[in-house]
C-alpha cells in the first residue's frame, strides 16, 4: 500500500582535479589516451560520458589461453609470486592414453582444506588418470571434469577474473595444457567460529543459536528453520576489490516484488573498493543517514530473520560478519524481541510495556528533572523540594553541569567496561560506578538524587532489545537535557515535535518509519505494540503489500471446531 520507489538523483557532475592512473587490466589504446583524465560526467540516465575510466576492474574479460606457460606466467604476475608466500602453485602431469598432459593447480594456503585438495583434486589427476579406457572420443576438458574431479562443486570458466575471484574465496583453480578453460573447485576450509549462543540478543526461551562469520553456515541456519522451496537465496558480490559475497533472502510467493527489486538495485549499485562488515553495508543502504534511529533491522539471530522473512521482508546476509540485516524497518519492529512469540501473550505484553517505559525513562527523565527543578517548581511536592535543595546546598555547579558530568561519566564507565578484555569489564563497570558515585557525593560535586536519576535512565537503556535503537535513544537524551535546561517543558515539547516530524518523514525502503501509526493501517489482528493471542494473528502486515496477506486460517486451532 505504501511502498514507493525512492526519488532519483539526476544531473550531477563529479570532477577530479588530479590525474588518475590507469588500473591494471584496463585497455591502454591510443584512442583512450586522447581523452582528458580527471573529468567524470554523468547524464540523467546515470551513464558515464567521455573522460571516465568506465569502472572496469583488473583482468575483467581477459580470456584464458590454451598455452599452459602463458596461464602460469599470468597467474604468477597477478599474485606477485614469489613475493606472496601463501599462494601455492602445484605443477603436475596428467596421464592421458600414451602421453602426459601438463597442468597446475593454484590455491591460497589457509583458505582451503588441504585434505580435500590432496584427495579430491591432486590424487585423481596425478594417480587415477592412467585409466584411459573411459576416454573414448571425449576431449581433455570433458575427461578431466567427468572422470578425474570427484569434488562436488566444480565449474568451468574461460575468464581469468572468475578464477581469481574463486581462488581468493577459498577455491582451487586448475589449468590444463591445451584447454582454453580452467576448472574451479570449491575446497574452502579456513578456521572459523562454531555456532554459539548470541552474544547481544539473549533470550530465556527459544532457540539459542546465533549467526557466525561463515556465509554458508548462516544461510543453512535460516533454511533449517524455513523448510520451504519458495525461500530464495540470491547471491550478490559487493566491493570492487574485496568482492565480499552477500546473500539476499526472501520468500518469493509472499514478498512484494518491488521491494526485492529495490533491495537488489541498492546492493548492486554500491560502488566501493572494500566493504568488511554489515555495519558498513547498512550505512550504504539506509535512506537517511542523519537520523539517530536505524532504518535497517540488524540481528544475530536466525529465528528472528526467519520471522521477518515469513512476514514478507527481505534479509541480507554478508560473509565475515555474524550480524544480518532485514528491511524494511519501522519503529514497532525495533522494540520487539524474538522471545515475544515464544511466551504467552500476557507475559509478552507486560514485557513490552516495561520496554516502552524503559525507553521513555531513558529518553526524557534527565531532561524532565532539569526542566522541573529549574522552571516548574510548583510541580514538586514541598517536602521533596526541600530535600532536593538540601542535597544540592553544597554543590557548586548548576543542575545542567552536574547532570552532564554524571551522564558523561556513566557513558565513559559503560564504554570502558566493554573495551576492557576478559571478565574485568563488568567488574570495572560496577566498581567504577560505586566508587565514583560515592566519591562524587562525598566531595559535594553532585547530589545523591541526580545519581539516582542517571542510574535509572541508564538501566532503562538496557531494556531496549535492539542495540542500535538503544544507542540512538542514548544520544537523543543529551539533546533533551539541553532543551529542558534552556526552556523547560516548552523546550522538551518542541524537541518532541521536531523529532516526531523527522520520524514521520523518514522512510525505510519506501515504507514510512512510523507505520502502522502514521499512516494508520488496518487489520488489528497483526502483532503491533499490544500483542494478541497467537491464534488471532491471521494477517501479515499490510504496509508491505505482500502477495499473500493471510498467514493462518481463521480457525487455526482445528480442535476447537465442533
């Protein structure tokens, strides 16, 4: 209903004053030399005009030669051999009928499984190839692939770049003399972390598995939950130099095709040399990078990704990071926990109310304290006001300075507790808070009631289930403190109004960030703030405009039928 294509940016010009060096592998014809370097222009269609390098990566389109010596020389040049010490080139001979055919294999030590290379590649090619009765009229290429390579994933390629990409990602490239193709076998075997409990999104009841840094493992964890042939795992490579593999996941008979196309378009249009983590990818994908709240859901839980996919969202997995991304995001999804679906709805509703109170306390309590004590004394009971003034009698600083000192100290202790290695971190946070708080009160630097205010606000921030959303609330808290000190309730109300306008105008992949509240959408059976019984949640969210709205039968508990 609300999905819209983002507005296109047209007619922009990128100019560079310094001359650019020609990258290896690019053509160096006389015609290109006459084009002035350093000027890039794009028309409204987004295509580069003359003066651009065209964005070609090294070795793109160069075909493999039939001469083994030329292939060997080229691969040594690409990988800077013998300077590169971890690039292994193994030369050997293949016995075909009554002659020997020269060949070589290339792989990176540490990225491959040596046992697989020895048993499934080198041993068959070097020892088992003497059985020439199977050749018949087959070419050397077909003979090697069909009879001498028992490895499960073997493919042919005629371009050097494909071989280089596979070798860089734990593959083994095989070149044979007289063949203008190369074979690439998947023999990945690098060291990696096993599947463990999530470190950030901990729950009491529910699956206890978290993503790892291995892309294939993460994809398998999701497929283990969603046993559906309609689950599509689409591969996309990001980064011209890093060539980081990514998987885009969606259920094709549920998801909106426009959403899939938009996610695919954004992923493929990222022009960057290196990208390492999904945190970087999130910043390239989000609509508004200046908002303090995230517009992409990040999670380390496969079950949470599976839930979102079943609703009609799109998941993004990236190699080398245990954090997955899910789009689109809205404010309701950021305050949910996967545990809400695993426990009875009265319990989950109570916990959601606690989380909402924690968010409000974290965001507004320090600012409200400053506003009330500075501008609205009539709202404080007389006895409490006398107690506050007595506690602050010897404090030399204004309330705003006192509060900022405590807030910065609290954030410093929290950051130090995270960065200190081992079990010392949590201990440092607790002891640091106790010692500094007691010493600050004894030295009359801060008042005891402000320590309580800051402590309650800090504890409330831990109730937010999404780390990035909680971080945004912590940052916004400082602005409300300043607004409360400047104009009291009027300043805080103005800040809430402006913040609400920003959030109402924000979109995540064409979906309003404040949906289902602004704009309002129908079907109250869907799980919003107050969760209904699971057997009443018949509909998927209509703001996604999915292909199949209904997620379960009207009477899902068949045993209640009479």
